[in-house]
C-alpha cells in the first residue's frame, strides 16, 4: 500500500511538471497591422513587404513559444486607411497589438497612453548595436516606444558633372562616401556653381514652399548657422540670432537667384523635375534619388550632408520600427513584446532591413557590400538630427511652417518676423496636439 501511494505521488508530480495535470496553455490572439511597406532585400524577392516578415516570423514564433498558445491575425491596410484600422479600433477585439512602421500620429498615441514602452525587452547588447542618435528618436519622456529596424536617411544630393564643370573637384567625396561641408564651404560652392551656370534656366539649390512636402529638408537647412531649431522642451525656437541669421541667409540665396525663380510657388516634386533634367545642381533626398538619377536619367550624383558650422554636417532620417499597443490586456502585451524581441533575437529576419539601411551596426558590417551607400549611411548616423522631437500634431505643424516660408521667399516679411511666426504658429499646433491627447 505504501509503495502504491509513493508511486501515485510520483506520477502526480510528473504530471503537474510536464503537463500541468491537463491544464491547457492560455490562448492569446495578437493583432498585427501594417501598411504595404516595401522590404525588398534581394533581386529574388522583388515584391517582399513587411507583411511577409510578419508572416514568416509569426509562424516560427508559434512553433517555439511555450508560454501561450498564440494565434496571429496579420492585417495589411492601405496608408489612407490608417485611422480606420488603428484609432477607430481602440477598445475593440480588432485593436492593433503590434504595428510597423508607425506614423506621425505615434506621439499622440503615446501621450494618450495607447502605446507601451519597451525598455524591458531591450538588452545592453541591443542598445550598443544601434547608434545613440537612433535610440534618441525612439524615446519620449525617458521611455523607449519604438524598436528601430531600418532607416531611410536624407542628405543633399549633388550633380557631379556640374561640380566638376565649376572647378569644385576638391569638394567631391570619394566614391561611396558622404561629403561633409561647413557653412562657409557650402556658400563657396553655391556661389561658384551660380557663376558657372550660364543658362538662366539652371539653378543651384532646391527651394520650395507651396505645400508641406519636403519641409523637413528646409528645417534642416535652418540649422546652418548653429540653430537647433527646438528648445530643450521640443518647441520651435528660431527667434535667436542663429535662427534669424539662417532665415536671412535663405532669403539672400533666393534674392540672388541661387534658388529657382519663384520658389515660393514651387513644390518639392517640381524641384526633382529640375534636378533630373539637370537644371538644378543640388537637391535633397535619399538613396531613391541616387538610383533614379543614375539608372533613369543617366548622370552621376553624390551625397553631401546639410551644412553645419563645424563641418560635420547634418542628416535626417525616416526611421522605421515596431510599436506595441497597450490594450489593457497583460497577456497580449507580454506576447506582443516577446514577438518583436523574437524578431531581433533571430538574425534570419534581419534580411528584411536591407530594404534601406539597417540600424543594427553588426548587420551593416556583414552586408556592407550588398547595398550602395549602406555603410556610409550607417556611419553617418552620428550626424542625424531629430527632425520632429516626437511632437504631437506634426501634420498641423507642417501646414503652417511652409506658409511662413512662403512669406520669407516672397519678401513680404523680414527674417525676424518669420522667425516669430514660425515659433508661434508651429508651437500653437504642438500645444493643440498635447491638449488633444488629453481628451
């Protein structure tokens, strides 16, 4: 009898440790949502998208994850349907748990408490593998909300032949590198190019203000004389000697026709047309512009940072990454965090980051020969400036900023008055976003 009792106890213990005595693992459904973001990582996968990464990773995660019985509901939506797929689904069974790549609305969602900080899944090794300038953009009030994956970096793009014709070879970088010019050097380049372009239909530097497209590039130019644009709290602060001087500088470039005539009424795409037709020497953009110029229009270009006083220059980027929503469900939240961590813990999924420039420095080192400028962009991350400071209602900011720049380019307002207008009108929009996030 005693032996039978001991055997029974042993069986019960084994049962409990191995199968929980028949207790089922809790089921959790995770809603993953994404727009059709292109993630082409090699010539054999020309149609790869973020949806494919999620599908591939979800299947492998399900087969290895033991804490929950997980089902994934992966939805691809049109960019124009973002509000319907995200904001209108809050509080329902269809609410997103994981999204990629985020949008201008993320800062508002963060302030509303809709997003979950993810510092608890970021290891020291992961932090060291990604540049500090990248992490800064993922941070709001000391907490990390985005797990960055890749970046599309913006610099100036320069017509090589026009530079050579102007005798400016010394400012052209080695192949595959990004030029770094001081503001003083940049002015020399602009004026030399201006005098070398005899055709009245040709201009030196991109400028536009008819709508909000490309406004980040103009904001970056406004740093040329030392302005940080923002104060320590993330509000616009151009009413400083440095900010006013930069606005005066842009006004003078416009008056001297270094920028296209009538730039106040031009849009960003019109400047691209001029650049591709080789009627414009310098524009702004990313690797897409390089490829278009070389492959579709047959001329060579190189990259240069926006000018700075110290000569290192500035760049901006469009940073893509993963966000996790807090839907007041601890189980969903844990699984969602574990899922995106799983993507980072398994390098096989990092191939999708090659669609632009991976943020993981170790992966760039391994694959630097696969994509043009990838290593240069990665090393240039230290010169990135935060273009938005994760401010809410950025669309509202964009709607008023370009109108202020129109006044400057028309000459209807002084640089000092435009600085005041930008500070007031843009900051009013930011404050509106903060107030709206409290509702």
